C-alpha cells in the first residue's frame, strides 16, 4: 500500500477494519488481513468504543512552510536574476526580507515552485590532464633521468 507519512488512512479501510472486527475477527487477524499494523486496528476500535467516532479526525500541528509568504518575491527574483545561486538567493532573502533559511530550504522551495536554479558559480572548465604515467614496455624507463 503506497502511503505518505502523516496522512490518515482512507475511510474505506476504516470501514473494512470495523466490519472485520464486528464479524468477530481478532485484532491480529484483522491487521494481517488488511495489511495494517495491530496498533492501527486497536486504535480504530478503541475510538469507536470510547466516542462512537468511525471517521478520521482532522490532521493537526501543520506548520506552514517558512517561505510561503515569500513565494511571489522568490519568483520575481529568479525571473530577474536567473543565474543566481542558492547561496545568493539565501543572502538576498536575509538582506531584503530578514528571513534566515538554509540552502536546502531555498532549493526545496524553488523545486516546489518549479523554478530552475543554478547550483554553482560560473567557473571555467578545468583542464583535462593525464593523471597516470604512460604505460611503457618491459625494460623501458617510464621517465627520463
């Protein structure tokens, strides 16, 4: 079952848990049958017993992303300076908006906004040089003396 962390299981799964338990199946059997944890099954059954609730409660403790308020400004900045590096964008955020963030957060925000980014400062390509000495035949010297 493909599931994201922090999200509730679907209502259809809860109903199957409750139907299986009402049919008399023990918690362990229900968990194996529906491929969920024993803890999940017992929590669903316990909530129904205590309060009569059979639906998932709303998720709590969701902290909004730190740069949510600055998405428009970031879009503008990347549009004006498309060659800006992550470090430069980070410095700009600190100086202009007084928001201290990590380079990773800037990268993740740009990725979420589907903006392209430059990862490094422009540098000339390094010269290709031989790193190993040339192979020589038997008895020949590898380097002049």
